C-alpha cells in the first residue's frame, strides 16, 4: 500500500546524540538500552535497540542517530522505550544505524 505525503509528514524523525548505553539482559534478543539527547525541544528519550552485532557500547556514546520520536511509548520488560532508533536490517537480522554524515544540531527534523 502506498503512503501518502500527508501520512509521511506525520512521521517525526529527528537527529539525536546517544549519551548513555547500557546492557539489556532482560531483552529476548541481544539489545542495548540507549539514552538519547534530542535537544531542547524534545529532550532526553530512551530506546531499546538490537544493535549488538555491529556496535560496542563504548563506540555508541556521542554517536548521532536518526529516530522516530512520535510513536507511543512501549514497555519492554522493565524498560520503557520512548522512541524508535532507525537502521537498515540485514539478511541475518543485524542492524546498521542510520546517521547523518556530519555532526549536526540535536533535534533537527528529517524530511
């Protein structure tokens, strides 16, 4: 089914910087708990991400990512996910994060 332009515009994708990464041992599949700074307008949000195949915790801090920030919050075990970090999903289910090529202002909208 095709997406209309109005439907696409409702998806609020923003740039944020990962400021904290923790293991998520309760997750069904290997994942990290991320804390992401989206700037003054949106603030700090948390997300769960199954990105352990290609990323180590220490390499994620201060990395910018693209996330959808207007999904409803989702309870994942004892963790509340507040945004969806975007990535390309490989054949094996491995995820490669979407990110800007250059350091830019947190909270900028993707369009």
